[in-house]
C-alpha cells in the first residue's frame, strides 16, 4: 500500500470507530520546535539523563536539575500546537470517546484544545512539593527562584515529571491500560516505542485485538505489530486524515438526510 492508500485506510477506520485513543510521543511536538529525545538533535544526544532526570541527580544538585528544566520551560513556553495537535483536537466531538494518552510533558495537546488527556510522564508546568506532595501549576518563565520552594512549608519543589528510575502514577497507568483494551482504534504518533512502561500501552491494544495505526517518519519497534504504519510527519499526515474523515462524515450525513 502506498502512503495515500494508508492515509485513506486510516480515515476509513476512524469513520467506523466509536472509541479511539491517540497515543503520542515527542515526535508530534517536533514540528512545533520542541526537540525529541533520541533523534539527531535529540535531548539525550546532548545531555546525560542520569545527570539531569533522576532522583539521585536532584538530591545531589537540585539547582543544576532546575536550571535544565528552566531551559526546557523556556523552549516550550512560546511554542504553539502544530497542525497535528490541532487535527486531533478537532476530533473531540466526532467520537463517543476520544482519549489522548501522551508521554509528552509540554502541554501542547491542552493548548490545542484536546480534552481527556492522560499525561503519563507528568507536565513541565506543574511543580510538586518534595515534602507534602502538593502539586501546583506555575507558568512563570523564569521562575522566581531556582530551585523553587514551597510557599506553604518551604520545602524544595521539584518538576512534576517522571524521572528515570521512578514509577509512573499507577492510577493513570491502570486507566490507560484499561482504556486500551476497550477502545476500537488506536493511533500511535511520534514515539520511538522504546521507553517502558509507556511503550507497553500500544502493545496491550494490539494484544486486545484493537486496530493500531502508527504515524512516524521512521520505523520503530512497534511497526511490525501495527496494522498500518504511515511513514510521514504528524503535521502532514493528521490533517490529511482529517480532511478525508470529514468528507466521509459529510457523505454519510448527506445519505441519511
Ligand atoms: P523519542 O525521541 O524516543 O522518539 C521520537 C519519535 O518521534 C521517533 O520515532 C521519531 O522518528 C518520531 N518523529 C520525529 N519527528 C516526527 C514528526 N514530525 N511526526 C511524527 N513522528 C516524528 O521520543 P519519545 O518516544 O517520546 O521520558 O520518548 C519516550 C520517552 O523517553 C519520553 O517521554 C521521555 C524520554 O526519555 C521521560 O523523560 C520519562
């Protein structure tokens, strides 16, 4: 099948689905100007995760870790959702249920207008008190002080993100796994499918008999397991799928009138 046929297949599958899940990784935000992790200019090509994104790094040098997150917050702050995020947000009202399960911490799905978002790896705009666990949202850039402190108890605040060596929020993970076994269709967009347990979510869908469509310029470990793998950029492919889907919906409505 060539790419046009695959895009058409994806739109037809979407037109027949009631419940869908869109599972995303950093690739969907790359066309907004936010670096991925493992690509040519990926963050993990320039920085060592163990120095900046682990509990041990934070306890030995919270200032350094916060300076890195401040740098990332600065990159993300003025970035806007691209046509890929927007296409997904436009699907809000087309399905009985649409969940966006994302590994991204940039908040661009929210900015685009998506609802029902499960952020598996947290959110860079949220800060968590290391003593009481209270989560606050703070979009100030730069932050008032580095490292920031809790205004209630004075303890250090940390980014509300998942670091290497930490567990994901079990409630969120279980909800995501439950949704995958109940959905009709899953789109997996812009992830290398290398990081577990997040990468197990599309596999759970495959094993539950859910049709899985991958959108990624490169092949990944998920590619051989996906029903359809569309080689292209999210910002190109998703609007194309949307156009065809809207045509199908219009034709169906025309026939029903
Ligand atoms: P990666 O950097 O591992 O993978 C990004 C994927 O996006 C690659 O497969 C690219 O081919 C693809 N990609 C690039 N541009 C794209 C585009 N325009 N449209 C569609 N796809 C594109 O990033 P993730 O899979 O998100 O975790 O990484 C998973 C996790 O590893 C992250 O959440 C982060 C990282 O360490 C934590 O920090 C816990």
